[in-house]
C-alpha cells in the first residue's frame, strides 16, 4: 500500500465510499440508487468525500429512501486516502473521466475499488485481476453484484500495478507519445 492513512477517519461503522466532486458527470446519484436498491444500507453507511452542486439533491434522494442518517457528506478531505483505506469498498460511478486518478489512488491505498466502465481511463486501469470489478455504467444490478464480489474477494495491490502509474512510467509514456506524434522520423 503506497498511500498510508496518516489519520483515522471520524467514522466507526463499516462504510462504502465515493471520492470526488458532487457534480452531474460524476453521477453520485447513481451511487445512492445502488446503495438503496442493493439494500447495502442494511450493513453499511455511505460516505461521499467531496463537495459540489449536487449535495442538497443527493441529501434529498437519501431522505426519500428513508435512510438519510446512513448517508454522510464530510466534504473535501486533504487526506482522501484515509477514507479510501478504511472503507469496505470504494465505488466510482462517473459517466466520463479524463483519467480516473481516483481509481489508481483507491487501489494503491488498499481500497477494494468497483468502477464504472466510463469513457477514458477505467478500462486501461482495471486490467488483469481488477477487470472483474469494472461494471457497465447503467447496470445497477451489476454494480450491486460486483460490490458483493469485492467484499468477498479482491486482489492485493502489487508492485507491478504501482509501477504502471509511477512518475517515471507516466513520464516515459508521455514522451513516447510526443515523439511518435510530433517527431515522426522518416
């Protein structure tokens, strides 16, 4: 685990976490739907680490379910890794990402990550043993089943996984792309 939680989270119940902005493209509403349709509230609380324009509508969606007390909005955190590493599962429900940093950070933090197969990023990150935790975006049942799978079995993070996303590896990929694209040798 690369990112160690330097602090405990102010939470003593098992929880599922979503880390990111509470904005339409991130689809936190989808996570609330998953949480309630899957009856995950019977065993877990749901924590949204982040802030944004959808907070009040998400709170209303949770209130309508009758389980508002189990949905928490601690806001922005300077150390989201603590929330990730202490979670039972971390779920990403975005419709689109430019690169899903949060997925890499979650796995490297030791979280069990379930991720929507959105445009750009997740499919390139969630390969090998992680690919079974990649879900079709609008398939709520698949999210629920995959969360249950992650709770029962999840691969340990490896040095090879971390190396794919470390600074030297990413810098090399950028340079290779640059040279291939702009410095074509004939």
